[in-house]
C-alpha cells in the first residue's frame, strides 16, 4: 500500500517514495499537505458536541451522515494559537488503518488550498529541531514547490492511536 | 486477536474464561491461553509491586502449558482444574497487590499437582522465561516450515472465505453427527455429514492446503463407505469423526492466525495419527488411539504426495463444481437463517416453542429452510445508519418553518405516508441484525454430551425457544458465559445416577436451557434438577472471606447470589459450588458488559436455576434527554427512578462539599453533571435545577441537570475506537436536530464522582450492590 510505504521512508535522505498527490491546507502562515488517498471528504464547519475527559485539541464529535466521528483541532494539536472559526474553516475527514480497523477522524484546519502533485525530487527529510520544538515525528518530509515549502504530514501519526494511548494515560 | 494494551486483570479474566473452555485434546484453546500468559508476563513488569512475582509465576505457568502441548504432561480435565486454581491464585495476588508467601505456595502446589515442578523441571528460574519465549516466538520451529507457508497464502481473500465456510461446515457436521447418535440409520443425516467434508476437501485442495485436504479426504472416504452401507455408523465412527472435526478446526484456526498475524504463527500439524485411525476404521478395525495428539514442532512437513487417484478426484471435482457450490450455499443458508419448521435435535429433546407436536417425520422436513443471503455486517450497519439518517432528515424537512407553514392537506397526507414508510424501513433494518439463538444453543449439545460422558452422569439437555432472536453482536459474547453456566450445572449440579436414585430422582438428570422474550428483555435460563447450591456453605465462605458479617441477615436468595462476587468461588474448599477454581464473577462481568443482569435461584436438593436477562438489542436504548448548559446528554431510562426539584429541607452537605439529598428516607449523593463533565451549567443552585435519581447496581445517585427535554429511543453509536473508554460516556447518538448527543455511562460516572471518596464506603457498597 502506498500509504504504508510513505511511512517507512521517513529516515532516508532522498524520498522518491513520497511522490504523489497531496491535499494542501493552511494553518496560520504555514502550508501543510496530507496524502490524498487518506482524505475521505472535506466539509464546512458544523456544530461539534464536546466530549468530556479528552485533551483540549479534541474538539468533540460530529454527525457525519449517521456516523459519529471525532474532530481534532490541528492548531491545538500542534500547539499553535487557537483561532475563531470562520466560513473558511474546514473539517477534512481522513480515514486511516488503525489496529482495530479503519479510523475516521475530522481535522479542523484554517482553510483548504488545493491538490498538488509532488514529485520525489522535491521532497526533503524533515528538519531536526531538537527537543525544544517538540518532535517532528509526525512529519513525513518537506516538499518545495514553486519556492513554497509544504509540510507533508503523516496522517496516521497525527490522528492515529498515539492519541488513544494519550487518553489512557490521563 | 488481542487488541490494544490490556490491564493485567483483564488478561487474567480472559485466562480464567479460557481455562474453563478447555476440553482435553483441544489444543487450540491451550494455544490461546499461552498467548495470554505471554501478554501477562509482558505487561506485569509495569505493575510495580507484584511485577517480578507475576512474571515468574507466568513463566512457570507458561512452561507447564508447553509441556501439555508437547504431550509431556497429560491434558486431562484434572490438570486443567489445577491450572484454573493457579490462575485464581494469580488473580488473588493481583487483587491484594502483594504477594504473600502462602499464595505462592498454593500456586506452586497446584502446578506440582499437574506434574510440573517449579525449579526442578527447569534449570534456574531466570531461564524459564527465556526458554518459554524462545520456543513461543516461532511455534512451528524450523525455518523450512515457514518457507512452506506462503504456498497457501497466495489468495488471501479466497482463503478467508474458506476459513469462514469451514467453520460453518464443521459446526453443521457436529450438529448432524450428534443427531445421528439418535437415529443412526437416517441416510439424509449421513449425507449431511458427508457433503461438508467433501466441500472442505475440494476447496482445501484447490487452495493447496494439503494436510487439511488429506484429512478431509480420508474421512470422506470412510463416510462414503458408511453411506454405501459398507460400514455401519457406530459410536466408533462418530467419535472419530467428531475428533477429526475438532482437529480440522484447530488446523483452520491456525491458518486464520497465520492470515491475521503473519507467517511466523504457522504451526505444523501431524495428521498421520488421525489418518491411520480413520483408515483402520475403514478397514474394519477398531480404533486404538496411541497417545494424545500433539503438534510436532521441528519435523519436516509430511505432505503425502497427491497420488493418481487424488488427481482423478480433482477431475471429478471439476465436474462437481456446481454441486460443491450448492452445498456451500446450503450450509450458509442454514447458518444464517432459522428454519421455519423448528428442526428437532437429538441428545436433547427440543421443543420448538409452542409447536410441541411430534418430531417431523422423515428427513424431508428436516432441512427445509427459508432462502437467505449472507450480508457483510458492515453493509448492514451502513444501511442502519443511512436509515437512521433518513428518519432525521425527514423530521428536519417536516419541521422546516417554510414547509410547516404550507397548510396543504395533500402535503400533510404525503408526509404521514412517508413517515410510515420510513419507520417500516427502520424496523426492517433493525430486524436484520437479529438472529435466532439456535446456533449458540446447539453448541451446548456437544458440551453436555462430552461433560456427561466424562463425569459418568446421565444428562438430558432440553432446549426451549431456540428461535428467540437476539442481536447478532450479542451472539459471540453470550457464548462463554453460557458454557460456564452449563458446565456448572452438569459438573456440580446434576449428581451421578446412583446418588440421584438414592434421593428418589430419576437417574437421568435434566438440564433445561430456555430462551424467551419478556418485556424489553431476552431471558435465558439454565435450569438443572441437581442438588442445588449449598446456601449454608456459601454463607460460611462469605463470612470467612469477610464479604458479610456473622450477624448479617441475608435471605437465601441474597446469599446464593454472593457467588457472583469477584474472588468468591476461587475457594478450593467448596467443591460443590466452585468450578475450576475460577469465579462466577466472569459470568456476571460478561453479562453486564451486554447491559444485562444475572441471578441464581436455588432450592437445596431440587436444583438451581440461573437467569440471564439481556436487552433486546445492543443498538437501541430508551433514554431521557437532559440538558446541562448547552450540552445534551441521554440517561438510560432503565436506570432512572424519579426526577425531582430539590427543596432546602431535604438538602444536606458534608464538610460543605459533598452534597446529599434525602429521598424517601435514603441519603442520596448528588452528582453535578456540569462539574464531572467540565461544562457551564445554567443553574448552580440545586433548588433551581432538577435532579434525576438513578440507580446502578443498588447505588442511588442524584444527577443534577438544568432541564429534562424528553424521552426518546436512541440508536447507540460508538464514538469510534479513537474515543473508547471515556469515563462516564457510553456512546453517542444522533438527536432529532442532527447533532450528536452523548449517552451517559452510569458506572463510569459514579466511579468518576467517587474517585475521592474514602475506600470504606466503596467496599460496603460492593456488598449491598448485589442485593438486588
């Protein structure tokens, strides 16, 4: 599976295996990308029911056509300043393979930009910042397209079961 | 198979259940047990205080199990009994969270009883773990074996289908063969056994599962002889076919493991003994089983080359393709849908509900089944979701201010027609999840047969109401508790024939298994006419364990239900109520997970009856919607006693913090939902708010909310694996306006609110909690 290959490639210097189509979105001044095949749909902001005893970045749950799915705020997840939601705010619904089947999660982002084609030569491994910036674990690589840098995220690690373990420790 | 990280106690509970399930010769369960022990050793290091002791105990246990698998120790029921005690001992230590020397001694004594000597069988304690793990990590041993595996892994989808079908086939074989014991000359039944073997042979050959193919083929030949009248269907044949069926099941289970977890789980099975056994029978000999069957770790695979006649068979197969197809379909149908005619079963007398006429004549009516198709459960859930959404959308359209302003009689009529259709659709979608309990019941026939043979008792199993439908998702979870209860009834309830005659009962005992619907519940009863519980002994034991006091006055019923308390029947002394040393609390826990209740009613000397009450479906609950600030929550109606607006003269505080209300002369602690859930409530003053008095396991609590919004049947939806186990929240549901509402989990809620409550109070409540 392409998604899996993408994950394994983390530590290589050249990252041709990260080539493919990415959906890009904006958080503050930064632009991020996630692998397009993991995106299920994009919906506008809607009413979110908050769930108690969850970390602050878990905004709650929404009704996605009869399915209850959790929504996380990516700004809060990446420890960026919170921001009022407006009509450009979107929920990107992603689907990844978890230990117990597929997990569907909504990610709140400032706005969705476009779908870009990333070729392998444009991707560099994630920079190492040291611990004071937190870990760059959930970054697959940095894509340079038209002089812009897009941060390619590892969707699984961003929303994946690391979060579940976090809940359990609480 | 095992998901996520588990707590030690969970693993122990599971181990306790497994050890109950083990039948001598059933090595697949031993394998599962091994896996659990491994996990236990793995995580016990985190349990700081008792970790090292647990790890050591686990390793010894592990080594003993391996010896059983290797055939060095006997896999007899007694030995498993001792192993059960070992598990109880571990549970005890975990419960106390300290390892006392006497507990370890009991543990070691029990292991010694199995024939395993701690320390002497294994050089040096430290090596134990390593040795165990080393041989576990590659169960099949040699690399050559693993290299062979991908042979059949090429088409995973086909293989998955084969696995599922084979399990169904094996089940139908078992049911039919037990049937045969009562009417050995019924050709139709023989055919019903022959065909699944034929199908298994065909498909396994196609998938290159040589060992399974070989075994099924040999057995099929034997059955063919029986079918053609060359050999009589006697109990020898029945026994052999049953054990072949079991062996095939463990082989297929292993393939399933390989498919799910990877090739390193591949295990070699030595089928030669069975093949010889079957061939001897076919040639007219009598079966002499040399030793207990065991898996052979290192030996090279003994694949018997497909000879010429096998090749011919393959050709035949091609011609019979249609035939095979048909059989697959037929048995699938059988598995999915309950027959309309209530087929009669054997070892037992089965009454199909009200229809208590004579058994239907002849084989024709036996397997006449309604047509059905098999549907992926995910698609079904998808349908249910979509229909639920449809209903909501319809209300939203109807309530749209613009639409409701149109006072058009035609529109009103059309809307009511539409609602009728949607609610019909919803009902049908829900009904699709329901299956008859028949299949689960039928598995008990075999259990009772084996148990009674082993213990030398005569037991009749009577089944009533097997067509009662239960939620598909409940079927698997109810199986284990049911096995436990039946085992208790046969092992400890029903006496041996001589004893029965001495007290003037018929030598054959009866175990009655019945299911019916009552109110919003499915009731399953397990009743035996044995000796009943020894209430006085239960009382003594409860006092001994400090569960009740000498001067506590409890009714017999309350006393009997003490057996469901954790750690109760772990006692080694009460032989007539204790099972294999593992408590009935596992049954209670399993039933409660399904939001059900279990209780035992017993008449000394007359027998005992165990009643399990389960909700009709796991999917829907009746709830009251309450509002706290801007949030809405659903409280399960079943737990609600009343709702009131508190008045100052019934309100008290403890240390200015803990709040209680006096309700009908009982002090009921108040739980402020807004505090537990961290939301802002409209009313901070309890005299403006409303409290909903709920009861859970005998504990009363007053939940403080802002407003009651109404009563509604809601469809429970999981918040997803992502948000499982949030304290106080059982799940979510979609409310009338399309938003998500959270369903409260009272157990969790009480636990959260109590987290700072002194321990004494809690302990007391455990006991009173079981009075109801």
